[in-house]
C-alpha cells in the first residue's frame, strides 16, 4: 500500500516525481512576449502536471517553484513571482483540496512576508488529511541550505542533551530535513534542455533517475509526463547493487 488508504502505484510508475520547471522565460522570449507571460503559462503547465500525476497514480509530486538563488533576479520579476504564488494559492488550493491533494511547502520561511507565510500555513492545514496526491512545493528553497538547517537542528539537539553524536545517522538526518516523512525522489524531470539539478533535493535525489527534456515548461503536458515515466520504467534501478543472477 502507499499512504494510508491509498493503493501503491504499479512498479513502472515512480512513487515520487520531482520536477525542475525550467524554460518559462525562454518560452516567452521565443514568442516575443515578456517573461511574465512565460511564468503565467507555467502555472497552467503545473495544473496539467498535477492532474496527470494523479491520473497515473503518482503519490508525491515535488516542484521547484522558487529557489533561494532566484532572489538575485530583477526586483520586478521577483515581485511578479511572489504575486503569482499568492494567486495560485487563492485560486487553486480549494480545487486541489476537493481533488484530494495534500499540499506541503518546503524551504525557508523566516524572511518571507508574514501574510505570505500565513497563506502557506493555511494551505497546508486545509489539505493536511488528503491522500490522493501530495504536492510538495519547494519555495525559497535550496538543498544546501536545507542540509545546513538540518545540521543545525541536530547540533542543537546534541547541545541540549536530547541526542548523542553517535545517534546521528542517515535516518536522523532525513528526519531533520524539510521533507521528513516524504519518500526519496524516484524520477527527476527537468524541462528546458538544461542538464543539471541546480541545488534541488540533493539528498532526496541520491538514487533518482534523471530525465532531461528539451521542451520548455509552459509546453509540458500529460504526454510529456508519460514519456518521462516510460523512460523511468525502462531503466534498471540497482541502488548500488548488482542485477540478480539467474541459475
């Protein structure tokens, strides 16, 4: 079984899919449109991705929506992206909730505006009991920063006498990550033609299968997802071991 009350997906379907949604700006520029138009179109692609993932039986979908490095972009673009997140929460959370989608936000919230933090908290609280699909939104997220936060958390527990250094192992570190309780990524998809993971879920992607697609994110659809899932299903996952030998 998958999460409580939910059948496990077939072996050929990844349980957890991560997506680096790349190419919004280049999609817009190729059409003579402002970059903001690409970001708007990217939200439509995200909606298609969520529906297609649920239809395929994927249990966890993690999307890289805004990285810690994205703050370096022009102020106007950053402001637009933040407004886009607000609009997505206002317009889509109710529908996602009705469809049985649980929302989980990962990333640092300390420096975000309190009103935005409140919206993120409320979206998580509203959907907390849903079990059709878990949508993990990585916002103001960087994997190196996440690992540093986890290390600080464990160090604090050691200093408080709640944990000894000898008790720090893989499992302890995983519990200290933003993704505590979420399984590792099985399939990582990056659109836009780039072939790097850009500080996204470094720990969680330790044994993920990577599929890099030339399509820009606003053009991503169910067929593109099926292509990536088919590629995943055709691969042999050994997790550092060897293929079982037959007599």
